[in-house]
């Protein structure tokens, strides 16, 4: 009987093993996760779960009984340490060896951390990536306390919004010219800068961290503009990187993640990869996507290909972020944009439409699900309405689909 082993029990790994069973695969399926919890949703960690609005069981992707009920061997609390590609064996940290006929790597990503030399190893310094990370910092969130958020990306801003909603004194520092600079247009950055300031947060741009201070536990920070601030704890949101250590040690090709072809295969034909850790061909380039949608879609396609489908992956990028009472929904990728068109459909609903030449490539929609859905459909259909029509609210959104 054929054996499939999946390393990484996050969104992609869970989707992959479930799809295998849904497709009728009858061989042995093993899912290995380093964390002790069954597979769970990561996005709510910095949103509803951190805010206290989501109980732990609701965080799980599937009931714990799903795995034994579907004859999936879920191995938690241990790390895969090595892949012997010749013997087709995965060696685990607890000493076990798992034989495979086909292997899938859904190892996800790991957060960048502050160097110990500038206080990164002090107590009270946290990242937001795992359930354990969020549980460890939960006690810190109390009214009146002072938190420093390092990094003005989505993870940092989401955590900052939770802290501000709990009545804390929030300072966000971003060393780039503006928050969200790597991922969004100045218009979107301005929207969220104003949103955070309206809720009492201090947003410092073009200001970096020089060092954290404290004896054993962080108590302050020195910034690159020469200022100092007192803090009770620190949240580090300075990006993530693909977890390629296992693949790299096994000699697989690495290129901004584990390099895969359009079918999800790595440089070893018996090994596939999906999710945050995998890069893949996209419109003549090689990209890697960090999103729930990609993790699920790519993993499910890999499941099909592991049992012979030979389907090519066509990514349909979408993302979201919840901050305060604002829901940001993003369709497409804004790489190479040269023009942004603003559409203000109501006092609280606004969207920014990214063009590269005459081509619509992405949409950021704040509290405007209709603009998001129309933009997503247009991008996926390869349609690009005239920018003037997009910006004119007299033009019905649905009419843009007929452009």
C-alpha cells in the first residue's frame, strides 16, 4: 500500500491530507506537526483569538476526531529532523522513522526575530506566529499598559489594533518611509496610519529600533531618532521567511522558498511542496505567496497531483486584514503598478485600484466587499476597465464587469 507523509501541520498540510481522503486515496497518510496542537487557523491569532473573541476549539481547522475518523495518522509535538531521499525515510526528533513513497513539505514560514545583541532575548519580547506565541503574551494585554510594536506590516498592525482596543498605550515604529510600504500603495498606508492614530496609537515612520533595554525583562527602547520610550512589553512584527531548513539539508533546490514546478513537485520527483514555504511559476516569474487562500488551493492541487492528476497550479491571490472595525480585502498582486485609482463608495467604504499600464492588477478594498468581489472577478478574468470608470462612483460596480 502506498505511503504519503506530509511534514508541517498548518493550513496547507491539513488541507492536503483532507483532500487525499476526499479523493479516495486509500494508502497510509501521516501528517507531522512540530506543535502539540492539532492543525489550527493562524490568521485569527493576531485578531479574534488575541482579542479574546474566539475560543480555542473554534481555532482548530477540523475537530480532533477528524483525523482518526479518516485514518490519518496525526503526529504532533515532534519535529522532522532529516530526509533520507535515497531510502525514502523521514527521521523525527523523537527517534521515529517514517517511510514514504511520496512526501509533501508544508513547513510554512518562521518569523524574523530581533538579535540578542539589541535585546531580542529579553523577557517580554514576543513574536506573533504560533498559538504558543499568543498564549504566552495574552497576560500582557491589560488596560493602561505600554506596548511597543516593531514593524508596520499587517501582523504588527493587527496586534496593535487589539492592544489599542484593550485601552493600552501603543507605539508602532516602522523604519521604512511608511507603514505597509512593502505591500501597499501610499494611499492604503495613509488610510491605516490615520486609522491607528484615530484610535490613540502613536505611529512613528522612518524610525527604527536601536536597542531594547532592561534587566532580564524589557523595560524600555532606544530608537534611531535618539528618543527613548518606556515599555511593558514588545511585539516584533518584522516579517517572516519560508521554512526551508529541512528541504535545504536534504539537497532540494531552493529559490525564495522550496522551488517547485507548476505541479508542485520539487527537484526530487517523489517530493512535493505547498503553502508559505513553496515558490512556483506565475506569469513568467517565480513567486511565493503567504496567504490562507494559496495554502489551501496549492495544497489541494498537490494532493491531486500526488495521485496522478498532473494539473498546473494557477494562483488567484487574495488576502485580508482586520484592524479595529475595518476589514481590508485584497485581490491580485500589485507588483509593478504605476497608477492607483481611488473609488469612494460611501463615507466608510473606499477602494484603491492598482494599474500597471492599462492592466488592472490588484484592488485594496476597505469595508467595501462589493468592490473587492468585482475587482477579484475582473482580475481573474483578465479584464481591465477604464480607470476613469473605476474612479467615477456614478458607474455601477457591476457595470465594470461588462467592460
